[in-house]
C-alpha cells in the first residue's frame, strides 16, 4: 500500500470520529515523510482536535515560516484565540491581511481580537468600516460588545436589538444581549435571552457554558454545575469547560471534585494559566501552601494579567521561574496588579529584604512613602512602578525579576511562616494630626465604614449599598466616619437624610490617592468595617481591628477564602457575613467591649 493511500485511510478514520487512531497512523507516516507539507498540515489539524495544541502550533509555525502557508496562518490564529492568546493572534492576523486585506472573515476575527485586547476604538472603527457596505450580524455583534465593555449599555443594547431585528434567533447576539443585561444586573432579562439561545440549541457546549456561567455568578451554584456537566458531555475534551466546572465545585467547597476536574483539564492543556491558577487556589484554601504556590505563577500567562502588566514582555527572560533565587542575586520585584494585592504581598517584603539585600522593589507611587517609612533601613530599595521594568537598558543590570505574589513560594510555605501581617507604619506627624481631627467628633468609639469595591470584575458581588449598614448606627456612643473612595457623596446625603444618621466625611482627604493620610486615620480608629477592597488590605497591614464583610463564593480571593473567621495574612481582620451586618442590631457590642 502506497503512503498516500495510508494517509487517506487515516483521514477517513478521523472523519468517522476515530481521532486518536487517525493521529497515531498519521504520526507514524509523518515520521517517515517529514518533508511532506500537506501531511504536516493534516497532522496539525488532527493534533489540534485532540488538544495537542503545542504540536499543532509548532507545525503551523513551521509551514508559515517555510512558505507563508495561509491555511496554517488561519488555523494558528484561531488556536491562539481559543487559548485567549490575543497578542499572538493579532500578529498572525496582520501578517495574513498583507495578502488578504479585504477578507471579511479575517477582519471579523481581527475586530474581535482588538476588542479582547481592549483596543476598542480600533475595533469599533474596523466594524463600522465593513458595516458601511451592508449589514453583517457578526460585525454588529462585535460592535455591540465593544460598547458593552465600555459600559455604554444603551449603545450596546441598541446595536444588539438591531441585529436581532435582522435575525431574531441569532445565537451569538442572544448570548451577547444576555450578557449585557447581566452586566446591568438585570437578571430577569439576562436569563430570558440566555435561555432563549439555549432552547434554540441545547446541544451547543458554548451556549450551555454561557448559561452555566450566568447561574454561577447569580450564586446558583448547583444549577451551574448541572449545566457544566451537560456541556462536558457534549465536548468532553474541552479544557475551558473543565476549568469552569472546577470553579463551580470550588464555589460549593467541594475541593476534591474541583481538583479532579482541574487535573483533567491540565492533562489536556498543561500550560492553561486559568487551570493552574484555580489549582493554586484549591491548595491555598487547604493551607497546602507549597503546592499552592507551585501553580500560582500560572496567572502570569493569563491575558488579563498581561494586559495590566505591560512590561511583562520586557522581563520574561529574567523571570524567576527560569533562574535561581539566591542571596547574591540582584533582584527586581514588581508590584502585583491592584494596590490591595500589592499591600498584601508586601507583608513578605521584610523577609525578602533581609534575605536578599540587593533588591529593588517597584511599587505604586501612592505607596512609596509609606513603604519607605515602614522599612527605613531599606528605603532606597523602593522606586516607582515602571522605573526599571519598562527600561530595557536598566533592566539588563538585574539577574532576575519576579512579581510580588511569587514571593509566597519562598516565604509562606506553611501556616507557621505567617506573622501578624502588621508591617506598615504611618508618619508620626500625620498620626497626630489625624487623632486631633477625630477628637472633634462625638462618641467614644470611632468607626470607619467602607462599603464598595471598584474596578474589579466582581465589584458588584463584593459591594453593599449604604442602607445595608443602617443597623450599625443604632449603637450608641459611636461616631461613624466615611472611608469609602469614589463618588459617594450623594449616597451619603440621601442616607443621612432618610434615616436621620450622621455619617461624616473628613474634609480634604483623598481616600483613593492619599494613602499616607488614609493610613494615619485608619490607625486612630477603634474599628473599621469594610467590604473586600484595597482599604481593607491597608487596615490589615496597619494592625487595625477590622470587620471584613466576606463576598459571595465566586467573588472571593484566596486570602479571604478561609475556613474560619480569620485569614493568616492579617491577624487584626475578622470575617463577618453580609446577613450579619444587615440583620444584627447589636453587632458592634461584640467588638467594642460595650
């Protein structure tokens, strides 16, 4: 039998669903005929269908480098999109568009990738350019998604409904409209459109997955699990579904099942950063820190991490994962994304600086002074974020680079490694001034309040409305001080007037930017009550007695996601549930020795 006949028989097996058998046969033939480009292309397609993505990508890249194979380019960028590797996807798309500039399908994918990269105006412009020549549902859908991500809900709703007027049963648009209503927290309409898509095509794993995700974020975890299992039956080799199912089991504290599906997903895609991150959370939740940290750096490969850390491509070759860490290393530590996480992982800076004095730490400019004041011996170690990591010449002087969150694998490998988390020290003069300001208020006890979180995917799940805190004001002999950043003045005025309360705001205090004055004020409180936001971390790092209102399961981070009422990161923080704050009138008496 000649080898072309063997190839055709193997491809026939593949078309009949016998993918593994077809792959083995094609692989065997290819090993004997490595210069057959068509055979290499077919092997890549079969490998991709089996989630052997690295092998598929290597073969596509070979064909592109050898002869600019256009089909390989298409398959490669679609694979990058599937992996949420939008930067590489865009590079391949742009290369392909040199040859196929006006191709509608390729430009749709480009518009989608630009949207995913948050390059909204470019994506919008591209969509409008093609829509100027006629209506196209896919371009309309991408256009609506751009406006949705920009929180332009009215524009996105108008566009999605325009698309539905063309095709009322378009599944992509129904899903987008459902997502838009969910973002607006209009759960009724969100469920309506997502269910409509599901009822039209209940054997699509993408549609089932979207509906399951909706129920998960609604806190209906068991319903979510049921749907994810259904999606998995449709596509049992999909690592994204396995990861989502693992998340849902994690939400209901079934860590055994969560770990099972994580490991199953990881066997299909060993480099999946989402699965690695979830595995790390499972082990950290179980206080298995050494195992948890071993997967934690998976976050470095996530698209949202890369988007928020623009210097990551400069430092990849010097990242600690590729180099050894020792006392003599000239080390650069880069702040973790989010000022709250930066403060949290700053609890390990003392360990780091004592272990490796030749260390430079890039920090948020808002934190630089308080870090310097807290580590006077090492004050020259702190510089503003981007000073070195965005400068390749300066970066070349360093032996290795790591993000602050990666310090855990060296300094927090057991519960005994944690200290009280109290390491920040405000300026003594600011402390004195803050104390004088608070003495002007009536009430023996000074209580700070913060009830919202911003700039986070789960901000709404973590936040409260001020009215939820109303029962606290029944406690006598207390002054309540507003420590909520953001534009909340109108909410406070309405609350004070409606309930005859006196929640006071400190004049000329920029809670969002002035961490030094905020820290000195927090340090003078008797109690701080907050949701999980950056101010909560600041309070914990100052040793301030704090009640933290724990968010719903799917919105909670590993440092708050503990079995009891405390976190090992900050000994001064105690967890309470939302219903306790809303319903218990004598809650404060437990913590103020009244």
